[in-house]
C-alpha cells in the first residue's frame, strides 16, 4: 500500500471528524517502530559491522553500541554522524531522524543543506565536517576517546 505525503495527511487530519477513523484509514502512512530496530535492519541491509559504523561515525564505541541497543537517545547531530557511519541514503537518514522524533534535514537551512549535499555524494563524515567547518558550522560526531 502506498503511503501518503505529509501534505495529504495534514489535509485529511484537518478535515477529519473522528480521530480513530483517521488513524485506521492512515495506519500505513504513520511512522512506527523503534529506532534500535531500524538501526539493526540497516546493519543487515548494508552488510556493515557495528565496529565499522563506530569507526566511520567517529564516535565512542560504547556510546554507539548503546544507541543500537536502545539504551541511549542520541542527539540529532549524533544520529546524522551515525548515518554517515552506516552510509545511509538521504531517504534512510531522514527516516532514521523521524523515527527518533528528531527534525528531518531541511534544505532551506544552510547547515542542513551542506549535510544533505555531502551525504548525497557519499562523502565520509570527515569530509562533510570539513565542509561544515569551511562554512562556519559545528562538526558532526565526536572523535572516539
């Protein structure tokens, strides 16, 4: 079943008279699931190890493992760094941000536009951070301790 756009859902919710009916009709368009489950799915689909994700995301090993287990709730920037570590597509990264209740990357915001540009081109986190630094923005992730 095809999911509806946010705009379509917004229009429907504004016109709805019964929330239960709206939720039932649109159940396949709702974001559901746990971030940790999605991350495990991505590991399998990408064929990458957690150790490799740790290295590529430039974050502390224990912290990354806690994110994967659901023990830690990372910041938006940490999740974006993790997206680079997992070599996610822009769509996969946006879904990860939504599942974690974080704001998606927004192309009208300069910092977000730079991140999207780097991710779309398959750049490493290190190269993306250089681009951010060149434009006066904070880096993503934190070097492993």
